[in-house]
C-alpha cells in the first residue's frame, strides 16, 4: 500500500455533442433513438490534492470557497450516504466514498485538497472532477486496479448519490487533458482516444450572464424517450443522427490535423443547435452567447466558436488561429468584455522519429560463431526471399515506418564491423554483377546507412546501462527502443513497430510492446500486468512489472484475465517507446548504484518506477517476435521467419 499519492484531475470541456449523452441513454426505452456521440477533453485547469491511508474518511480543503472546511466520518455506508444526500461540496466526496465502501470494502483515506484553479458552475464539471479525484485516491492507495473507464464509472455512480444529476460525459475528465470520443448507446458507453495531428489552441470563457441548467434539462428531457411533436422530432434528429455525422467529421479533421475545418464545424454545430435544440427552452435563447459569437473582433482571431455544456448564457468556447491569437483573444474577452477566460492547448503527442538499438553484447550463447560474426549479422531469409543479416531486416522495418535517425549502441572496437557493411561501397565489378533489382537494393542499403549514428558502451553494466548511453541522442524526445537480436513479423500487415508507435501516440506515455507467454516460461522474461484500457483488449494500463518472476509469483500477482482466456501472462515483445522519464530514472540508478543481484542497471527497474510515478501502457502486438540470441531460438527463427 502506498503511503501518499499526489493527485490532479482536470475539468471537462465538451467540444462537440453536448446533451447527446443523456439523450443516448434513452435508447434503453426507445430502440429508435440514435446513440449519442460526443468529443470531450480535460482542461488545463483542475483540482489538486494529496491523499494518505486512514481509518476514517476525511477531507480537508485549502481552496478559497471552502478554506478551513473539513469533513470526517467512519467508513460507514449509511453515514456516507446520508452526507451525500444532503448536497453541497462534501456530498460529492461522500457519494464516491460510499460507493467504494459498499463495493470494495477498503479502509479510509485522508484527502487534502490543496488547490483548485477550475471555475465552478461554468459547464466544466468541477463536481465530476472532485468525484474522479476521490476515486483515484482510493484506487492508488488501495491498489483497486481500476482502469480509466472504471474510475469514470465509480465517479458517476458516486455523484448520482448526491442531489446532482450529472451527465454521462462529465466524468470523462478522468482521461486527462486529451480529446476522447464517447459513444452512448442506452446504458453502454464506449470511449476511444483521438490521435491529434496538429495543435489546437482553444479559449473558453465565463459569459458572466447566468443560466438555469435545471430548466434547460427539464425542457429538453420532456421530448424523451418518445417524440410527441415536430419540435420533439427535430430535437431527436439534432442530438441523434445530425450530431453523429458532425462528430465523426470532427474526429476525422482532428486525426488529419485540419484545424481550420474543425473551427468551421464549431460554427455549423452551433447553427444546428440554434435551429433544432434552442427552440425547446427559453433559457437557450442566450443573447450574450450569440452576441459574443458574432463579435467581429473575435472572428478575426478565431476559426470558430460555440457554446459549452448545456449551452445558454453560461460558458463559451473558441478555437483560436494560433498561440498568439489565443493570447489576444483572452486579453480581449477579459479586458474589453469583462469575462473570465482560460486557455486550453491540445497538442499532438510528440512523434517518434528516433530509434535506438543496443548491440554491444558479445553473444556468448552463440559462441564460437561470435568469434568472427556479430550475432545481429546472423543470416535469415526475409519474406522477399532475400538472404539478409538480421540487423538489416530490423533497419528496413524502421525505414518503412519513417524513422529518421537510428542510434546503434556498441563497443568501440565493433564500429568497424558496421562501417564495413553499411558504409563501404561494393567494388564496381561486384556491383555490376548484380541484377537491376539487386542494384536498386544496394542503393537502399546506402540510404539506411545515412540514418545510422553510433554511441559506445565502454563498460558492460547491464541492459539499462546500455540504453542510457543514448540519452543525449534521445534529447528529450520519445524514442523507439529495439533489441539488436530480435526481428518481428506482423500478422495484420501493419509493421509491429508501427502498431507500438500508434498506441503510444494515443496514450502519450511510455509504452511497451507485449505478447503472451506460457506460465512455465515466465521465469525467462520481464512480465507486465495491468488492467485493460480498451474494449478490444489490446492495451493494458500497467500497474505491475516483475523481472523473471517465478511461476507462483506470476500466478498470484501477474495474471491478466481476458475474454479469450482467464489466465494470460504478458512478456516484453522486444520493442519499447521510451519517454524522457525513463532516462531520468536510469540516470538516478547509475548515480545511486541501484542495481540487481548481478550488479547491473536494469531497464525493468526504470520501467517499474515510471509505471508507478508517471504511468505506462502495454500494447499487445498482433505479430510474432523472433529471437536470435541462442541456437534453439535461432533455429526456430530460420524455420519460421518470413513465411
């Protein structure tokens, strides 16, 4: 059990699809309702806190609205539910705690809310944020092994125990400051992360006018679950098929990096809302909202704008043209219009354009071959029928996925081996004997050589130590780490390394490629476990990592259940996307001599540390990895690879 956790949960901004969450849940009663669809992101503002285990449930606040206020009671279901029913700030924390008490039977926590820069009652779901904060505290302190969707659901059910009537998209703040697409089909909710290809600079502002959210929701709900008039039918269209078509286009534009088109879509979404939704409630006339949207000074700075949340004269959002116009817009809204404005910049995850490959090992298990041949130059027959050194197969895959720079980590006396193969031109008489196709292939080897760089591991101090030698090469960027004696074969036409990078770009944290191994072999690998983060069970949110565990430890602590099998064990596939925090941990391990029993710096230790402190994911690869590291593995590779 952890002694203390630091917590942050952002607010929630609905970019597209407001009201479609509760509308979609009505499909439970009316099968003709089109499922809801929304795009939501966390904000840069949120709620901060620290939590420690405790016998009771206690909350202390430093935020201005509730400074000096506190709440404490035993972890007793009735007492907590009674508090939740009363309403007010502490009802939210008590509602979530009561749910945990009822279903998880944990001890209590002492939660200290240290800061809040999220505006309240502005359509940004501050109540949902505090509910997610409490759920995260219990999850991390008591190792409840909840994935993000699990946190979102507990926060939702906890808030339902209060007088608040939150929507199903409010708790999407659990996914952090990144856009996600949500689907609401009756009681079923699906969430998918959106991969951005260009930065988007939003501004959202409190219109300082006010609205009656309760009346808005009551007026709109009167048309559900069955429409009784033409106005009701138009509302169903707007929150159903019209909204789905619009949000799908928004996802497409975000994935393409077409920011200007997203802004135009915001204008279109607001027009649709005004024509088909606003007539249902006088609270949606929203004169201040529309006056601000039509302000010519604002239009010059933005690609588009629209209302937020339940709409009305509550909060407004704009998509600025760039960072500079974002600042100008905030200044204008605050100093000219007297509104409170906030920035929100959504940025693509840094693209992976660099790879590192440690190849400094002698290859003891392949002796005596390695007296004269480096193990990564062992020949294999590739799927194109050519006999190639294994390292060339690996480099070709990196070239295919547009990796721009490749760093080989080797011993100083081994560089000549690589230079002879990659940098020395074939004698002209040999080149002229090649077929035109092979002459073309020789040009590809020359292209690959231009991507290569070398760094040296002068001391053999373990795999983590070898990886650390490339820290300067990584230069604070995410890098793809491969093993020099492992090659990959995809089962679905997408290169295995591309599958890994695609997962990283969705989740933005250190990501390890994984595959299943039999329990009898777990002692040969680093084993990774966690909770499924996606409905396809291809991505694990990692929370347990062990280097070469024994069979009993694996069964008790590292087993992962899936729909296909109740018992799975996931080992490293042989490729990783490493964020800078991994190199920072390796730096600490080297300085403080954090080593294993053999006196080696372990990469697994660094990955476990990053997993605990920053988060990490595992991507289950649809493919196979082939090892060249020992005679039996090499025999299997020769027999199976490329077929």
